[in-house]
């Protein structure tokens, strides 16, 4: 009787601990998003490099959108004339001051959505679904189009850093290369120089 009670108590405590611990929930969430199987090393390397690029652009667009949307509050609290700084740059680029501010805010806002689409593409890349290339390349092309055509090519040339341009180029080229390697793998070839065996978690 005592043994049965102890077993039930231990089982209940174990379930309670599992329920309270965030680790199993995080593991299930990770498995739900990225799948239970790890891809080959080359796929993981491509994923992690592009994830770092994705994070830098997502944070930049989020910060930019929040800063422009909250420019009056920033001026009141910090004394930084965000609106004047942005408007002055807009005039240099040939825009009406408020029109440039509005356009830049749209670019940052839509940019967040673009990088959300790209992240979905990265998930598909990690899971080795061939559709990943459309989401990543499509998101990058649309984002570049916003900067070049909705703002201006001069803005892209002068206000986009060399790091950003190189990072976007790395993302596009690595995505295209990985897409071709996946096609080669489906035809019986190897996807990388590192080996192409899938690993279990």
C-alpha cells in the first residue's frame, strides 16, 4: 500500500516537474518549427550564417520603425531631434521632408514583414524543403526593391553600409548555391564537402 502510494506520488511529482519546466516546452516548440532531425553540416552552416544576417536586419528594421514612430517622444525625453535629422537627409536626396520620413517608416515597417518571410524561408532551408529558395530570395529582392525604388538608388548607394550590401549578397549567393546542391543531392550526389548524413537529435 505504502509502495503504491509512493510510486503514485513520485509519478505525480515527475509530471509536475515536467509541466513546470520550460525545457520540454522549448524542445517541443523547436521540434515543431525545425523538425526532429538535424540536417547535414553544410545545411546547418548555411542556416546559421544566414540567421545572423537575418537577425541584424530584423533588429535594424524594428529599431528604425520604433525610432521613427516614436520620434516626438525621443525628442522630448532624450532631446535628440530625430525628425530634423531624417528630414534634412531627405532634402539632400531630393524628397519633401515629411514625405521622406513617411517613406522611410514604411520601408522599415514592410522590411520587418519581409524579414519575417525570410525567416520562414530559413526554417524551410533547415528542414531541407526546396521551396526555401523562393521565400528567401523573394524576401530579399522585395526588400531591395523597396530601398531602391520606393526610396531611391542614391539612398541605397550612400545610406546602406558596405556590411549590409555584402551580407545581402552572401545571403543570396549561399541560398542559390544551397538550392543547386539540394538538387544535386536529390539526383544522388552529395550536398557538401562535409558529408551528407542526417543526424538524429
